[in-house]
C-alpha cells in the first residue's frame, strides 16, 4: 500500500512538472535588464556600484 501511494505521488508530481514546463517554458532563461555590469559582465547585487570599480558604458 505504501509503494502504491508513493508511485501515485511521483506520477502526480511528474504530470505537474510537465504542465508547468508547457505553460512557462521561458521562465528562467532571460536575465533581468541591467543585472550585469556592462564593463566586466559580472552579476550586480543591489543598487551599489560593481566591485570591479569600473564605470560601465
């Protein structure tokens, strides 16, 4: 009985994952605008300047 419950749970999770990918295929592929330093290309965290110290374009 326990194996049957685990199997049904895993099948339900797989179905939810498939429908989630069909509905939102590009959710994490596009970076936020301005999230990287234009000079060195590193990701910026917060509103302050980049640690590289260069001013971007």
